[in-house]
C-alpha cells in the first residue's frame, strides 16, 4: 500500500469555487489511485503558478513527512511554472508523484518541467511578437479590437491546453463532442467564460489541442453518445 498526500493548485479563488482546473486535477488523481493506495489528506492552494509562496504546499510536505507519505499532484504544469521551484521541492526528502506521469523518474520530471517552462516562454514570445507586428501595422495597442483578439485567441489556446489531459483521451476513444461536453459538465469544469460545455464548445477546444486530433466519430456524430 502506498500512502499519499494530495496537493492541488488553482490560480484564483473564483477558479476554486467554480471547479475550474480543480475538478480536472481531482479526476486525474482519482484515476491514478489504486485499490491498495491511501490518500491521507487533500491540500488545495489558491496561488498563481508564477509565485513561489506556497504556505499550503509546505503544510502538505510537512504532513507527508510526518505520515511517511508521498506528495501526489495531478499535473506538473499545475504544480509550478518554474524548474528551480520544482527541483527545490524534490529535494525536501519526500517523494513527488505526478498522476498523469506515474512512471516518471526524478530526472524525467526535471526534463518535463524544463520543456514546459520553455513552451510557456515561447507562447509569451509569440504573443509579444504578434503584438509588435500589430503595432508596426499601425494598430493602437490596448485600444484596438484586433489586439484584444490576439490576446483572447492565445487565452483560448492556453485554456484548451489546460483541458488536454481530460479531453484528448476521450477524443482518442472516439467519444462524440456531445458526450465529451456532458463529461466535462459532470466534472463541474466550466468553459473559459465560466459557462457549460456544448458540442460546439468542445469542438473548438479540440481544434486547439496540442495535436489538434479530431476523431472521425466526433466529426460525424456530434449528437451521438457513448
């Protein structure tokens, strides 16, 4: 039997209340826990991924040390955005286990964290270049709808990527858009605007996933369920 202390992070209090991100993280953890495993406590922190101030995380680490447990998180990118922070936590003498990468070694976790950090840097750089190009064309930054459109488009992509671990497996199984929408609504996960998912909403999310894979079943039967 393996003992765990589960740690979840959401960026804002509103996300915590709405379940945005939190429900998906708990779903991953629930799917990871085996019949003989035991979760000794849940710790939820409301804090930006850019911040290293994690009072609740330190409480979770202290509890794990006291109980002889490992710290279990859902996704590495929901844990922190900094390689240095992740490395520091891994040196605290408790095992760090990632639910969606259950077989990853400490070395692999360092590599994945570095790749995720670089991807975020590239996203920020692409956004900056797009805004600079818009300004070069005479667009008034901060006051023009096209600039807001660029920002909103990037936010939609980032939101879709945050749902990838839940949505992509369902797409791969051949679930319809409607079936995926019902699943997301059941988990309590809201859309980027805080509403409910529908077939068309899921279709837009799938198109923005990293691989952009759309199963033929989903295309032909958006109203079919499985």
